[in-house]
C-alpha cells in the first residue's frame, strides 16, 4: 500500500498537467446526454442502452468503447434525483480537484474506473456469466464522497434542502451502505455487488490513507497536550524556601536574579519553570 501511495505521489509530481481539467463537468454532460437519449428512445431500463454498458462479452467481441461509455450511464431514471445526484457529485469532484490538483483527481477517478472494469471482468470469470452488465460509476462516486468527507468532515450540507448535516455523519451512512450492499450481495451470490464496492474502497484507501494518518496524528497530539494550571505551579514553587521561580535548566531563581523573567512550559509533562533564556530552547520533559 505504501509503495502504491508513493507511486501516485511521484506520478503527480512528475506529470502535473496530466488529466482533463474540470473532469466532472464532462462526466455530468455525458450523463445528461445519455439520459436524454434514453428519453428520446423511450428507454425505461438499461437494456435499451446495453450497448453503452460494460460487459465482458462485449469486450471480447472488440467493443472497446464500453470501457469508457459505461461511465456516462446515469444511475437514476427520475429527472429530479438525477439532477440532485449530478449536482452533488459535480460539487464534490470539483472541490477535490481544487484540493488535490487536476492530476491527482483525474488519477483517482480513472483508477477507480479501471478497477471497476477489472472487478467486473473478475466477477464474470468467477461466475462464468460473461454477459453481466455494469452501468455507471456508482461505487466510484461513493468512494469519492468518502474522500471528500475525510478532507472536510465538518462541512455541512442540507439534506432535502432543509436539514443541515455534517459530512462526517453522512460518511458513516455511506460506509454502512457499502457494507450492507456487500453482505446482501454475498447472500444473493452476486459477485459484481461484492467485488465492485471492495475495489472502490481499495482505490479510496490508496489515495486518502495519508490524510487519515495525518488527521489521526493531529488528534492524538491535541489529546496529549496538557493544559498547565499555572496557579497551582506557582503555589508549588512558593512552598519551596527562598524563591518562587527556578529555571529547570540553569537553576537560576528569582531570588538570585530578581530582574530575570520566568515562564512555565505548557508542552512539558508536569510543571516546569524556565528562565527567559531557556523557555524556547529547552528540551521538553516527557515524564
């Protein structure tokens, strides 16, 4: 996993202009075009647009366009939900592209798409059903939402345009949907429904795991930091005879050097006083 992450970082650093700027706009336009095609041809199901969906049988026949066109098959037949979903994922994708850069975001989406194709091929080989159809990038979009939630956990969205909910809570719902779909697919013996969510999550982990580690380290550091009770520290020092403050490095006291300033360090374990010459240069106490 670490080698894959390093390879992604090196590729993005060496090829900053890789990819299609504003990629999600073209994906949205493609979804709208395919939806209008289905309306004009009175296609109420994916069967009428099967020439666009990916299938192993079609690929073996030389229909290589399916590797690309399945991306543009919309996941909803309702105009309302189609507009809502496309707007939502356009917003998420555009934000991720601004945060990561065009190269990294394109690599994320393209690798997720490629893993979807490979997962569909694997499912077809396992079951022997080479005519299985895969339409749309539902799991790639859901994994993209998870990545967004990790980067912006406290950002709020309006559910049904009324209820404000933070992204981190929606991410838990998204993860539950992943798990539920995998379990139900296992029960039904639907290998496509098992493999595609898993490969989408693997793609998510490769790209977002460094962010998760940074967030974990930041929270652990914030938890470990101590809030020093300076009044208590002063009282402890006052109980000692002859002085109120003593530098833990050089040993000078306010009794011997009345003009010297003393401070307490909030990053040290316990209560330790330092003079003005050592408050910023000392080695922090850990025990």
